[in-house]
């Protein structure tokens, strides 16, 4: 243990390792764009999956009629009805309801889960006020279904579940068409509804934002996790096996999977080694671990690292920023007496320090950093002197600066890809990025660092670009996509 209070080698090294000067960011943006191209060329060509969403038509504003959105992606599901009135009347009426899913259904059978959802949908529809919501005669109620689990999409209205995540383990579902499961359940409940569009929340955000601004070309989510979707020209997608190569389609980049050329520190590596997605796979392969399979095991380990690292997501999204700070602080405690001789027990608990806490500490403008002191006291149960508080803020700032700047580099990569194909900025058109997620919404420093990166990388071109915060439009977007993909 060093007793030095004035220098902290751990912090100095960490700051150096996290540094992202402009040329470095340029490199990252170029590498992301390269992997976008590689992923568009062949399946698995690059770190970014570049998934075809089968959403070719975005809302125009002319949509009319009654449509629904159903959002299943966590412990709650949300249902929304939207009465659309075309260009003039726009959204005439909308109603929504959030329903929590009983724990036992998350680990039950698919009939139980979808039966529950269908029953709740039926009662939602039954409560509809006939004056405000009107279904055109002879039509079924059509749904835009946002299903936030890994899915292999096969058309606009079908996709098979790859695996459950987020605490769900519903039996008999993997490899099955999730839309068919829901359609069957609705039929069994005598509910005259059908899914017209299966979408993810990035696509929903893009569609919802596009409804009120035709220049929206990108949808970015920065919340617990992160993702980006954008409008791509079909001719720029070699892996698209469709005869027509004209027009556009939405690509779901799954950019969180990007893992090259990033400023990785020892703390990122340790966090990754302990992350649930990595662990899950290691556990799955353990039964094979014996002498004969040593080689295979090591190969699979390497494969797992390559596939599951998702380093970009772990550097830029809300779930992880607090955890990186916690790991750095712990090492500072153990090597440089950050809080005197005391190592707070709470500092050894993974994910105890959350991104919201970092934000609160960074917003502290008092001379003696009172809020920082009280967050450290309440969350980590430690009394920190002013020097320690300052250092904690420096660690937060380092992590958030790297995160915001890297997120900016990703946005630049997509903007430049779009520009390469369309030359829209060149012709004076604006390009709008629709942003959603609490990290973007509630963390001003993060937003500022992201903006700095855009300024540094785009210079004058930034005058053609608008970054727009579009809160919670993904439900509206899903309902609109049900309309644009209506069978009628
Ligand atoms: P999700 O991405 O899970 O759909 P949100 O968009 O609400 O949901 O994002 C939640 C995440 O945003 C949290 O995990 C947290 O990391 C981050 N977050 C929430 N509130 C704040 C805040 N006040 N300051 C900074 N980050 C926040």
C-alpha cells in the first residue's frame, strides 16, 4: 500500500488508457464503418450484425385507421392503441397501458405467457371508447409487435426466437416463430387481432421519429443497453438476396457488438470476464471440459470472447459506466488509500454503483462537493474527504467522457455511411438522428462529450445534421409500422 495522497498511479494510468483524442476517434469511426460494410456484405462479416429488419417503408404521415403496438422486452409489457387520421389529423387518439408479467410466467410455458398477454390485450380492447377509436369494417386489429429478445427475423411479420434473456426462460419457444405463438394465443382467446410487423425498439424509435420529421435517417438508443438502426440503400447491401435492389430498407446495426480498436483498460477486461453473457456461455460448455476436449474448449473460449465481448456496448451504455467506475475506485482504494486505510465493503459489490450515481456526482457544483460526499456515504457507506471526492469525480468524468465520445464516433460512422450512399448533405439536405434512452436524456455531461466528438469529427458538415431527442416514440413507431405493413 502506498500512503501517497497527492499522486495516484492507478488514476493516471486509467486516464491515459481511456484517452480518445480526435485522431483516435477518427480511427474508431472508420473501423465501425468498415465493419458495417463487412456486415452488409455477408452474414457475420464484421463485428456489427447489420440485421435486415424487412422494414422497407417508413411512415409517411398519410397513415389512417386504428392500429396497435405491443411491447414485450422485460418484466412489463406495454400495449398502445393509436387512431391515425392521415396528414391533416395525425394522431387523433391514443391510449396505453402497462402490465407487469407475473414472475412464474417468465419461466413457464409459451401457452401460459402468450395466453396471459392475449387475455390482457382482450381486456384492453374491451375498454376502448367507441367514439374515439374506430376500426374499419371487415378488418382485423393490426399490431406492431416490439419483441426485445434475440430474434432471427425472416420477414416483416415473422421471426424465430434465438434465445431468451433478461430472466425469461419460457419453455418450448426457442427456434419457434414468436409471431405465430402470439397469433395462435389471440385466436384461442377469440381475439380478432393479428401481428403485421415485428420490430425492435430501435426501428420503432426511427419510425416514430420519422412520422414527424421526414429527414430522420438514424435511430439511436442509449439507455441500459445501446443500439442503432438506420435507413440504408438496398443496392449497398450485397447480402440482401432480393431481386429488386432499388429503394431503401432499415438496418439494425446491433452496434453494441463492435469490439475492435477500442481503448480497452484492465478494468474493461475484468468486467467483461465477469459479465453475465460471457459467463453464461462458459457455463454451457463446462460439461465438455476434459482432456480430450481441452483444445475444443479453448477454441470455444476464444470464440465466446469474439462473439460476446460487446465491448462497445460495455463502454458506452448505462448498464456499465457505474460498474467501470466502481472497479477503478476499488483498485485505487487497494493501492493508493483513496479513502484512507478503509476499503468499503460495498465497493466490492458488482453493480452497486450505478450510472445514475455518477450523474448525480458530476452535477455537484458545491465547493466542497457535498453531493459527491453524500452519494459516497449513502451508496458505498464511506466518509470521503475533499481530495477523495475530487478523485472520484475525475474517475466518473474519465469513464463518461470516453463513453460519450465513443458513442459520438459511432453516430459519425453511420452518418458518413449514409452520406457515402446518398450525398444528401452535399445536396443541402439535413439528416436527423433520433435519440432515445435515459442515459442520453438524463446525463448532460455524457451528451456534451458526445456532441464534442461530432464537432471534432464532422466540422462544418455538422450544420446539415440535427440530433433530436425523441422520447418514447417507439410504441407509436411500432403502431405506424403495423399501418405501413397492413395486409389491407
Ligand atoms: P432501457 O434502456 O432499459 O429501456 P432507459 O432508457 O430508461 O431504459 O435507460 C435506463 C438506463 O439509463 C439505466 O440503466 C441507467 O444506466 C441510465 N440512467 C437512468 N437514469 C439516469 C440518470 N438520472 N442519469 C444517468 N443515467 C441514467
